[in-house]
């Protein structure tokens, strides 16, 4: 059986983690609002017979939100996920998933009892084979329809109380593109062009860092299941002090096309990618949601952006200045916040002063604008796979701040943050459900680490020793064959030399015993010249 076919069957045997789970998109489920699928492992709801979990009512936080969104009952995301479901699986112990069929982050094995720490590496410290594997995994995800998830293509009010579901298929990679669109899209208030733009459940406030942390963990998990490679981790791009797009090469994320500077080089697999959810103005004007249809090629023209908006990419000094800020959130806890670590790292405040700025995109935001293409629009930015490398590094800076300041959970806002960002709010659009505040904690608790944050001995093993050992493991048969061949050649040469030396020695001995030495002359004429000259 071919590898692609094996992977195809593997996907169907593996439950997954994000919304909308395919078992929960039927009219019966939508009408009952009960998303509690059967776990195939024991045939029971939420794996209850195996003690994995049980179906439970969803209780949402009633603490007040900030003033940025003044409406109520107009957007499906306002009290996530109650518009769609009011019952979901509550998993026990180390189990996780919409049917409790998966393991929590950092746990592995049939019963989720194996604790393991994965290490995310700098993309430039991956071996050649690791880089090639990463690119091939991305393309596989882009071209493989998700067997476990569908995306919603209309608002719930259009579904006749669930009787006419509006869902469609999506690829594994584009599922995540759509999720990033859905969480950040404008609120549709009814009618063409009638939207509320000052709303975002994953940006411009406290949930920015926890939400993207969970997003990357799920993406990593899905790739592992798709490929069967459970050692896979997302690499990061350390862009501190970079002068250009260092990862924009055909060996990595695609160079610039020589034919059109806005496109990807034809030598890169990414030149054939089509983007989705990249036309938010059009959706707003028509009062519709992105339906996942292809909308054109992946665009990128790094460096040809407005220099007044992004004067330069962030430096090491900028990162250090941001890390020195002690408060996670301040003021209104939005893009106007001063001296807020989150706001400065996201890029709405100056890294030097900590004060909010307008008209410029700094830190995290600067990379998006610098790419000058698909990645520069918030809702469609995840179309560019550089998004993953960039946000992995942002997550590592968040981790540095957590380790340096060790804030208690009470530092995360419990109320009055913009809608979707309070501690107790469930992250849109994840099912199973995850609260923002639950991920205001170290990566160590979630089973992963960044190579450059390890202690020196661990870094030496990860960055220097491990790659060589992995390469040696890949070519050990060739090394063994070369060693055996070298030994054989050396043995033949040694034999030839030995035989030659023995023959020469034998000739010398024969000469010494076979010739008679001349007698000593007593004549004075010959004198010493006739003295024995053959030695």
C-alpha cells in the first residue's frame, strides 16, 4: 500500500481537535445543541465507559466585557459556543478532544500516560532532511481534506434553528486559515455592509498570546496525526536584527518570483498554493462569511512596504525592552494600553517607551506588514506559512516573559477586557473548550520547549550533537559500507607491500651468499682503490 494511501486511512482512524467536528454538523445535533460524539475506542459517548470523559452542560462566564463592542445577541461568537452547542464532552485526567479520544498537550500513549517534552528548533538549525520534511508536511496538509472537521459558511440565524446546516469541507491547512479568519472577522449586524469592525476575539487584547499558543499547539498536533510523525514540532524564525526575509528562499518558504515580485518563485511548492478568506471587504459588503473557496495565488513582496509604517524589523534591543515591562495588561486592555507587555509585543506600543502609538506597526505587527502580501491582512494572514514560523517566535518571547516575571494567574484580566478576552471566556472557535486564562502558563506545563531557551548543556545536545547523530543515523549503512570497503582496500595494499618487501629481501640475501668477495691486493699500485669495495 502506498504512503499517501496509508496516511489517508490513518486520518480516518484518528479523531481530531478543532471545530466544527464533523459528527456535530448534522441537523439532529444542531437542533439538540448537544456536541458529545461517541468515542470509537469503546463505543460510548465521550469515552465514558473507559473513564475518558462525559457529556456536560456548557457554562459561560457572565463577567462584564469592555466597552469596545456595544451590541448583544447579534454575533454567533458572543458567548461561545452557546449559539451552536450547550453541551460538549468534558474530558478527565490526561484526555482531550471533542470525543475525549486524544491526549492533552505533552502526553502520549494509548492511555495518555507518557509524559514527553518536545523541542521547537530554529529553522536554520534543522538538518536538510528536516527542512524538506517540514515543507512536505505543509504541502500535504494543504492538499488533504480534513476528515474530522468542516467549516461553517453561514451564521446560525440562516440555518433555521439547525434544520438546514451550512457547512463545507476544508483541507487540514486551510482549516487553520479559516479559524484565524473566523476569530478575527468583523461582526455582521445584518444587511449588506452593516458590520462592526472593532471586534476581534484573538487580537488587540489579553487573549492574543494565549489564543495563538493554543492555535500553534493544535496545528502541531494535527500535523503529527496527519503524517504519523509524533516527533514533529513547528520550527521558529528568530528575526531579531534581520535586514530582510531570511526564510524567503526556495529551500525554505519560497523566494521571490523573477517574473512577478509579488509572487512566489516557481521553484517553490508554495507558488502553486491558493489562498482563502483574503477578501474581508467583499464579505462585509455582501454580508456573508468566507466559504473557503480559492481566491488566487499566495502573495508576498517582502521589504516593499510603506517604510513610514514599518521603519525596520525588530532588534534584539527591542525584544529586551519589551521583556522588561512588568504588567501584562493596563488601562482599557486594548490597542491603546500603555506599559503593557502584551500591547508592546503585539506591536501597538513602542518597545522603547512602552507607550501606545498610532500610524506605525511594531514588533509582531511589523513582520506582517513587512511581508507585504497575504500575510499583511489580519484575517487572511495564516495563508502564508511564514505565519507559523513568526508566531512560534512570538510565543517564545511570551515564554521568556513568563519565566522572567512569573506572574500569578491573577495578572490575567478576569473582567472588563474587550469581548472574548476575559480569563473565563472560551476561545473562539475551539471545540473542545479552552479558557483564555488556562494558557497563561509556561510551555513546560504544556509539554514543549524552545531550543534557544534551554540551558547550555541541553542546547548543545539539541543544536549541535543531535543533528549530527540524526544525519549519521540516516547514512550509517553507507558509512559501514565505506568502512568495510576502506578496510578491504587497505588490506589488499598491505598484502601487496608485504609480498613486495619479502621478494626484495629474498633477492638481497641471494646476492649476499652467491658472490665471492675479491681478495685483498698487496700491490702498491692498486693500493686502497683495490680494497674491498663491494659491501
